[in-house]
């Protein structure tokens, strides 16, 4: 091997080592299993973005190391050691042109890949299931329009957790009822704002069943930090079970039980805003909530199958206790559906947070739910108000809510 | 770019020295007008985006009175002529004629503003309030901003007349008139665009 | 108008004749004490006041930042409530951008731009004072909200419809809207003033391509301001009309499109980024050559890349909106345009490095901050390139990765550049040298603190921590020792180290004021025109307006190439160069007199604005003051006799040097 | 002031006579009449382009002649047309993104 190529190859080795060190330093510095890690794609859309990252970040690393290395060399080499005042040269145009053209070439390579990925990600023609997502201060509503091919024969309305079949191309049709929110499940795709008055499309697809965490990413007011979401990918069979369960008829609690008393409390206190499909009053008339009379944004979470969800209050709180929660999160992919579909059983319920929420919601989550702040919104709440429930009422309500599964 | 820094060192001592040979004040006014292009551009764009969004309120075509607005547009256009005549007479140092033309310009401008006030009240009576719809908010904001500009222009014209009459100008008189004129013509030019885009092209 | 008979001795103060009985109110006579500052129209005094105001707000914004970092040091922080936190980050951003970054750049521009082009003052001295006082009024209105029911809480970007009356019911947003309009007006006036100054008031022989690079960058910035400020003004007016007068611009129930605000905001907001960074680029483009003892490498390329950054900067605003729901066509176009802007930026970095290449580098604190900028900005620039890739950006935007990026650019870039300027020009402004040892502490603590604070934010963001959250939860922090909690804590500790660094600067100021070393005439062996005069400069800047033959004129008056050895040889000291100028002093030097009107006019506008919140009567009072002061301004007498004008006026009409200004 | 005299000479050399200005005003009036006529007469597909064209002709006539931009220092034109050009560019681009909505 002649000297020149040896120098070259050793330079290459040094460069490679440096890139390696920088990259591994970054990786070693990362948390393991951070639920919202953008560098752990779990679906084709996020993978497309990650492929692009895998191109751009190394380029940035290499350029950065070359430039900073050069800078350090210059800082050391041309230190004032008593040398002469240098010749007052004003620059070399050929060098300038080179240093303009080289970055331009690098960027045009990046540009081509970027361009392609933008249009690949915008693809929506081959959608297999559509779910409407509506942001609201400070929770997300999911509504599944009728799609008989997925067994959805009547609209399903839910909140907190987006449940969808794995390995299926899901199209979210996003909008908002009040301010701008942004839907973001990092493992599945980049974020897309939910803007009132507009419908934005976001494609999600999960490779495997599992739970994927996300968070509202556009500042949306007081409780922005508490507006979380979880996306639940189930196998196609498990999803069919979930769909069927969501559509099953309402079974009122047997008369005389504490659950039945709880139903009465619910009708008196909660049914103004919250909907439980199939719930009927004493005369047998269906009870239809009218949240738009009380809530600025015009909706409150539909509680029909509350106990099939693991979270409440905009996914701020777990509806299951820590142990049961860990069972679901920790379940391997093939067991995940089974663990999730168990829902919230009595021994799994997170009694503490749920009761505290019922006792005084505004204390649990900052919201515009105080009477003296309601002037500009014509007296309507944003978020859940303080209801002055007695402890007895709360006991009954919890018992009743446990029947909603 | 003009590079005429030919003044002697003696002249350079004076503040009146100018590297480009053009007046500071005029340059500042032109920069301001360049900036105003983006101000009115933003207001016009807002209107263009919202022109068709009328909610329950009246549509533009229902309330615009094209013959009336055409006349007031014409009045404003002609005020540009009287303004330019004021400038040329000031440059000839014929200040009595300058004052006359400035007054004519101010009267024409005031007529335009009066017409706009009349128009606004007529629209209001037909149910187009400021809060009625996106169309109404953006229409009133755009034309109102323009109206305020015209009003400020009228005040500037009348003040110039006063200052010239009392001989209290602190600078070059002809240039002051010319600069007021630049502002005035710009206001006219903006109306040329508003008249076409807002009134003549239906939503 | 003050007439300064060219002094026989250097110590003669500005001799001012009182105003003649001509006009409504007499012009004030230059006096000592507070009046000297309140009514001054001297660009140097105004520059110092700009600096003081900006430094004050830097500390205010810094304290806000520390509170934010305290809150986020641990999960479920309880230092601030959600509402307080939202106000805090809104005001931190707003303060740092509008009340620190822009005014501090304006301070440098005001002080040094006339000196660098060999002028006695700016084109419109009274308008210059007006800009300052409007900025002060704007800053007061913005921060008064803290004491009047809470500050704005919608983020510095104030997206509609969250900024509407329903979602932001306190008056905070009203004060924000008004304060920014006033501060914007201040910048607009200032920018027109400076453009005219640069174009029209250069010393003889100083062609555009012989202007110091700092002046060039300031010129580009002023053009950016002139053409971007009206856009934010439109947005602010629309929001004000909605909040205060029932307009419907962002009322979605009427069919409004919230993206209108985003477009208007970012059409302004992106050029604004360059407004903040280019002055710092200009400063270090002066500092690097000075301390490398070499001219700036590729001067014309640095100039044109600055102009290119400015121009292209108007075409990339939508890259702040990649997740906003623009169509793929718009996203693709803006993505590519954004990449294009990396090219001129890269040109700058390469030219700085090549300036140092082959130099004789002298590591003063000013130089350390300048190379701090070069390295830290490079990191910020590269993370910026990763955002320009729109699909990646949808993962990164609104996370701490963005926070990391723009703090590397704005703190590592803008703030380091400004600090470099402090250390470089302090002797010029105050005649005393800042202490280099304290400076070293200042620099190293800031470098360490800055990297500890913002470095971990790259990891936080890429691992999914969104911005603008008043708490983060352990449940989403991941496992392992280096989880997000660890990095949040490191960032918080870093922010206090950073603050300690800034504290050393404040200590240095006090130390220097008390027992600082008196600065020699040319402490850095500098290169540009501002050094061809005393430290600090006399009120009229130059005894004789220097005639310019070279780029880096001052250097070429001191050094020439030895034809035999082809090395640079010094043949004159700075003192000799300055002496030569003093000996040939101009016979008549005109400086404008102080004036009451800039201050009164600014107050009038302030009162007028408060009328939007407090009702029509207040507005009427404000308007009355405004109209009165405008007439006072226009009719303000000139104190000079015609005979004292040089050259004598032709038709007797010219009474003042700067009739409107 | 040294520049004041210069700009005097400039305008006298390049400016127009009063009659010239009146002629311009008459042309502007005629174009305005034509514009208004589009409201009453059907111009078919030419409606929009012709209105825009007439608007620009009027605009540039006032700017070039009444505001002297045609005769004055090119620096003034630069300042104004940069602003105008940027305004057209950014606002047309912004409005276009509302059209490329999906």
C-alpha cells in the first residue's frame, strides 16, 4: 500500500471512528423504552420518516465533525505564537464556489429523498379503515363511522384510547372543536394538527399489536401538558371482538342494587353532558346528553363502554391501578390483545384517582371550569366542573361506572 | 446602486451631505411606502380569503353600490392630479398656487372620506355590522384602514397649507409638498387596487 | 440645532445655544443629569440606553427561563401553576425576541453604524430617539400585564383561535398585542432611519463594498424589518379587532381559517429569525478578522450570502407549519426552499473559519465568544437542516429538539455574538476595558451552561418530550439511568450555570465601572472606522470626517505591505492616525439639539394604546397628546442662524439639518 | 442643504409639464370608466384578466408619472418595488397554500 492511500484509509478510519463515537454517545445517552421515542418506529409511516433520519442525521454528523474538527485545528494551529502579521489576502473565489457547490449537492440529494417521502406519506388511496378524531380541550374523541367490513354497523364513539387493527392502513380524519391540537403517536407517524373548521388526514399503521403512547403536540391552552393519548393496536380478531363489545346493548343494573342507585346519581349529575348509549329514564325514554348547553366545545366524553378503556380525563389518569397497568403495557405482542380486552375489573380499578376526579375535577386538572372564569364563553365550562357530590354518591357512581364495560 | 459619493471633504462635514445624492426625507418616505405595500397586501389578502364567507349577513354583491363607489373612486383619482399640480407649482416656487391645489386635493380627499362614511352607514343599515361575518370584518378593516390613511393625508395636506401660509416650514418647501404628495398618491394607488379587487370582481 | 465651533481643546463640551423665539416650544438646551439622557437625540446616548433597556429585559427573560427550568427539573413540578407556566414561557419568548434580541442589536447598530460609516449621527436623530422611547413604552405595556391580571399565555406565536377572547380571557393577550404593535412601530421607524443613514451618510470614498461587514449585516436586517414588520402588524391588528371590537377574523364558527394567523405570523416570524442572528454575524465578522489579524475571508461572498439569507428568508416561512396541515405540494416546496437557505449560511461559517486560517489568533474574551458562536451556531445550523426535511420535522416540531435547535442558534449564535460585541466595543463606548479574567469566567460558564442546558434537549425532543408543557410525567420518561428525567435535571442544572456566567458579566460591568483599566486608543489593533476617534467618541464622533480608500480603512492607515519582504509592517500608531485627523478638524460641525417631542410622542402612543383596554376617554387623551406632539415636532424651531449653516442655505428656507428627523 | 438643490434640478429636467399630467389623468379616468363598464357589460372570459390588467396599468401610471418614479433616482424604485414584489410574492404564495389544501 502506498503512503497516500494509507493516509487516506487511516483518515477514513479516524472519521469512521469519530462518527461512531458521536453516534453511540448519543444512543447511550438515550432512555430505554421511552414511550414517545421518535427513533423507535413501529409502523410503516414512522419507518419512512426514520429511513430519512437515517440518511440526514449521519450526513449532519459527518459535516459537523469535519467542520468542528477543522475549527479546533484552526484554533490550535493559528494561535498567536509571535508569528508575523499575515498577508492581507481577501479570499479565493474558486474556494468560495467550491464551498457553495458542495453543500448544494449534498442538500440536493437530501432534497430528492425528502420530496419522495413527503408524497409517499401523503398517500391515502389505499386506506382500509377510517376513524374520525376530534380534539377538544383537553382530550381526544374517536368516532368510528359505519364500516360493515369491520363489523361497525353503528357509529362507535369513544375517547382516551384509539383502538385500531394492527397491520391495517388506518386513516384518521382529524379536526377540532375549539383550538388547534396536534395528533402525535411518535411510534406510528409524525404529527398532524387538528384544526377547527378543517379536516386533516393522517395515516397510521402499526406492525404489531401493542400500546403506543402519544401526546397533543400543539399548545392548546391551560392543560396542554395533560392532553395525552394512547393508540391501541389489536390483532384483527381482537379488534373484531372489541368492535362487537362496543356495540352491545346496554344492560341496566338490577333494581335495588347499589349500581342501580349509582345509575340514578349518574342520571341526575352526569347525564347532562356525558352520554351512555342505551340508558333510559324511568319512563323508558332514551337519555340524550346535551353537552353543548354546558360545555363550550359542545362535547363531553362518551362513557358507554368506559371500563374497556385504561385511561380517563384525556388520558391524564389511569383507570386501572399500577399492577394491572403494568400487565397490559408489559404484555408481549401476541398476548397483548387478550390483556387489553379484559378491560377494567373491580380489583383493577384505580379507585384513588377516579374518586378524586369525581370529588373535585378542577382540582385534579387545570381547566376553565370555575364559575368566575366563564364570562367570555357565555357561562359554559371547558372541562369538567366541580359537582359537589357526597362521598355516598361517589361510592354509588363508582359502582355504576364499573358496570359500563 | 448609485454610487456618487463625490462630495468634497468639506461638504461631508455637513449633515446635508448625501452619499447617493438623494434626499434623506424622500428616501425615508419611499421606504415607508414599500413597507406599506406589505401592510395593505396583508389586509387585502385577508379580504380575498374571507370575501365569500358571509354567514347570515349580506353578500358583497347585495350591498355594493357600484355607481356610487365609482364616483368616489373617480374623485380620489382626480385628487392625484391636483396633488401633482401642487407639487409642480411648489417646485416653481408659486406657493399661492401650491396652496390652492393642496386645498383642492384636501377637499377631494375629504369628499372621498365623506363618501366612505356614507357608504359604511348605508351598509350598516342594511345589516352589515363589523361583527356580522368574516366578509364584513375584513371589508371594514381593509377599507377602514384605507380611509384612515386618506384622513391622515387630508390632515397632512391642510397642515402643509397652514405651514406654507405662515411660512413656518423647517425644511425645503417643495420637497415637503412632494413628500406629502408621495403619500397621497400611494393612498390613491392602494384604492385603485381595492376598487378592482373588492368592488368590481365578485366573490 | 447645536453648533459646535470646532474646539481648540478636546474637552470642550457641546456648546448649545438656546432655541430662538420661533415655534411652539423651545428646544431644550443640552444639560447634565437626567435631562441629558431623556431628551437626547445623540445616537451614542440612544445606543447606550437601548443597551441598558435590552440588558434589563435580558435579565427579566432570563429569570423567567430559570423559573421554567426549575419547574421542569423534576416530574410533576409544583413551582408554577399551569397558568403561571404558560405565562412564563410566553413572556420568556416574547421578551427575549422583542425586548432583548432586537433592541440589543439596535443598541449596537445605533452606536456603531454611524461611527463605522464615518457619519456624525443618524439621518433622523429625533426619530431615533422616538424609536427608543417607543420600545420602552412597548416593553412597559407588555410587562405591565404581570401586575394587571396576568400576562399573555398563548405562546410567543399566539396561535389563533387559542388567542381569542374565549380561550384567553385575561387581558394579558391585549397587552401583548398592544405592546408588540408599539415595539414594532419602534423597529419600523428605526429601520427606515438606519437604511437612510447607511445609504446616504457614508463618509467620502466609502462605497457600499467598502462598508464594514457589521454595517452590511445591519443594513440587511433593517430591510428585513421594513418589509416584515407590517405583516405582523396586520396580524396583530386583526387579533386586536377580534378581542376588543368583536371582529370575527379567527372565529371558526363563522367560517374563519386559523391558518391565516399562522401564515401572517410566520411571514414575519421567519425573517425575524434572521433579524436576530444577522447582527451577531456582523459583530463576529468584525471580531474574527481583528483578532486573526487578517481581513474577512471572501468579504463579497459574506455580503452577498447575508443578502441572500435575507431574501430567501422571505420564502421559507411555511416550514414552521409542516404539521399544520398544508398540502404535500406546499410542504415539498417550502421544504426544498428551506434547504436552500442552508447554503448561504454554510458559506458564512466557512468564511469565518478561513478568515482564521493562516491568521495570528489572539484569544481575548471577545474572540472566545466569537468562536463560540462559530462552533455552537454550526451545531444549531446542522440540526436546522434536519428540520428542513419536512417528514422528519413532523416528528421534531413542537418537541424539545426544536427548543434545542433554536437555542443553539439564538443563544449560541445571537447571544454569544452580542457578548463578543460587548467585550470588543466596551472600551470604545465607555473608555474602559472589561476585565479579561472575569470575562474568561463569564465565557466558560456560559459555554458549559449553554451546552448542558440545551444539549440534552436534543435527546429529550427526539425521545418525545413536547414543548410548552408545564409538567412532564414519569410515566413517559422511559427506563434506565439516562431517562428523560435525568436529562431534564441536567438541563435545569445547566441553566443555573448559564445564569452564573451571565452574572459574571454583570459583576464585570460593575468592576470595570469602579476600577476598570482605562482603554488605550486602539486596544485590539482594530481595523474599521469607528476606531479612528477617541474612546469614548466625542459628541460629534469625528473631528474630521475620514476619507475612505480601503475596506478596513483604519488597518491600512496603520499598516502597509513591506515591498521587500511581502509582510505587513506597521508604520503608524493609532494615536498618530487619530492625531492626524484631529489636526485637520472640520471648521464647522452641526449637531442637532435635544428635543422633548420624541419622549412626549412615545408617551402619547402609549396612552392611546391603553385606551384599547381602558376605553375611549383614555384613547382620546392619548390621541390628543399624539396630535399635539406631532405638531410640536414638525414646528420645532431650529436654533441655528442661516449664517451658521455650512454651506449657507440658498433661498433662506433651510433652517435645520434634519427637518423631519 | 446641498441635496435640495440637486433634486430641484432633477425634477425640472425629467418631470412632466402640467399638460402632461392632465393627459395622464384623462387616460386614468378613461380606464376607470372602462373598468366600471365591466360591471354592466359582459366581458365573458376576458372579464377577470382585463380587470387585473387595467388595475395594474393604472397602478403603474400613477406610480411612474404622478410619483415620478420613472424620472427619479433608481434607488426609490428599488425601495418601493422590493416592497411591492415581496408583498405580491408572499401573499400570493400564502393564499395559494389555502388552495393546495389537501
